[in-house]
C-alpha cells in the first residue's frame, strides 16, 4: 500500500509525497510508518498511541472516521494523511 | 432561542448601561493607545455577561450557543469599543475549553472566577511560526513542569491573569497548560498592532516558569488549541457582523445629512448604489453567519476544523473589508479626516485577516478538505 502526504507533513517524511509499505492491515501499516519516519511519531500520534485528531486518514479517498487497526489493506490501497490546522 | 428583537432588548436591558460606559471614552482610548480598563471585564462578569452561555450550576446564564452568538453580534453592534467583546470572548473561549476538560479543579479555580469576572484569561498559542515549529518547551521535573519560551500576538495579554498556552514535551508533542501572569518567570510585554489597538496586545516571555502538574491539560495540545480556534472563528464571525451593521448605519446616517451639488447626496444614483452594495454585504454576511451558528448549535460540526465556520469567518472578514472601502469611497474626506471610526474599523478588519488563522491558510484548508469530500460534517458533535 501507499501512504500519501501533502502540505504540513512533508517535512517529516523527507519531502516524499508517497511512501510504499507492505502491510495487510492498518495497524501494521502505521507501525511501519512510525519506524520509517520516527520524526512523525510526536506529530501524528499522542502519548497513548492514538492518532491526533487534527489529522484525518483517507483510504482510497474515503474518510476513516474512526481508524480501526483491523482495517484490511491491499497492495493497491492508498492512504492519504490530511491535516487541517490554522491560527493562533 | 431568541429572536433578533429579543436579543436587542436583552442586551439593552441587561448590559446597556455597561456598554454605554465602555463606549464613552472609546475614541479617546483609540487615539491615546490606551488599553480597555480591566474593571470593565469585572463589571461584565458581575452583571452576568461573561457567564451568559455557561451552565447555571457553575454560575452561568445557561444560554444556548445560538443565543450567545446573537448576543456577541449585538454587543459588537452597540459597543463603540471593538476591543471589549474581542477580549472578553477570548476569556469565555478559554473558560469553555477548560470546562470541557471535565475537571472540577479547573472549574473551581479558573472557569468560575472567569465567569464572575474575577479573573481574566486569554489564549497564548502563536510563536510567529507554524505549530510544528513551536519552540516553547514544557519539561517535566519531578511533580512539576518547567515552561520556557515565548508567545507572540496575544490578544488581551496585558489584562489577562491566566494564559492558556502550549509547549512541546520531551517527546516533541504539543501539550497545553495554564500560566498565570503572577507566576515567577512570566513577563508580558506590550505590543502594538494595526487593529484592535485597545485590546492590550502583547508578547509573553517564559523563563523556567514552574507549572504545577494540575495546570497541565493533557497530551494532545495541538487538537486542544485547534478546538479553541475553531470556536473562535465562529465568535469572530458574529462580532464582525455586528461591527458591520454598526458601520453601515453610521454611514447611512451621515449620508442622509450630506448635501452635494445643491441636494441630498443620497439622491445621487452612485451613492444609492454604494449603499445598496454595502447593505448586500451586511445582509449576506448575517445570513451566512446565522445559518452557520444554527448548524453548530444543533451539534452538526467538526469540532477541530469546521469548513463552514472557517468559511463564515473568511467571508465576514472579506465583506467587512469591502464595506470599509465602500464607506471611504462614498464618504470621502469625512471618513478619512472627520470621523475616526471608519479608520478604526478598517484597521480592525485588517487584523481579522490574520486572526484565528490567516485567510490564506483557511482557504488552503477548506480547499483540501472539500477536495477530499470533507466539506460538511456528517456527525453530531460539540464545538
């Protein structure tokens, strides 16, 4: 499967817009993503390991409203990480 | 839910005298660069204004969000001191997110005193950087934390007792905490900006400030701050609407008594057209903000970044800027030299271009979310 990044998160993945990962479910894919880009860890996940709410995962264009670790993945799947934050 | 007439009467009856008092020296404060006196916030608390939308069991008035938004609009319409509702609502926003934490200690020590007007509060989030580049650090040392860094662009900084602020922990995560202006190591420096000049803008420098563990708000500070800012954009949209209504009324009143070429200037078609454009700007803004408020009050909202709320803040700000330039075009020298309110309004509109997320960033986020099919929330939630 492929992770796709845009905008604010690109700097934490070496400005690679996509990264390929071999995984059969979401939990495995996210674990491998953390290992490949350790600098993403405090950006995407909170202390308990939950995805921080400002980020949204889209699996093949569909929002994963409550990302379930058991979501099965195929080689052709694409997950986009979308971050919407503003202001201060 | 209250009607517009109800809210006009409500604000006049309950807070009319206070708002008249605040308005009295507003122009002087603007010209002298003086900050809105702290005592006005104490009076707003004592009169039930600050707590109007908080639950009655913590001393509030129990009003719903839709009514509170209408009250904010009316406040901005009738109060000649634009910084007053701007700063006061920073404090109600802090109290709201603290109440939402569900911790009784925070309610007793912060929410209730803010509601009563005994304490003032504001947000200190920005560092003139993106949130992932935050330099302020919050390090654990035994049963306490040490906070070091600086925060910029703080509205109401010089009158705030309590700051809702954020720093990065050892792992690099953004964590929220409360800082008090009388904590050792806190220095608040006045700052000047183009708009809301009487709002007590400032910068806060934090030098190894000791923060007790009970003032740390949890781990996901980034989402916490975005929840505040999401709600802030809604309140700003309400306030801008009230400011616009006041400016249009002022402009039309002036034009009615203006004579050019031997007759009333309002009989000139170009002046009528200008008034028409301004009225359209005001009424479309009211409609957008009102419908957004109604939807959010019904609980259909993305609590972290709601496209409709951000669109309402963006639209209201752009329409307000349009209104300001139209006023200058049609009033000429009177707006530029004769009546400072038009210049104050224009400057405040420019401030709104940056407030709670720049217009540019709001556009980027809305575009990305709409492209992804996430333009409208589908689940009920609390803002």
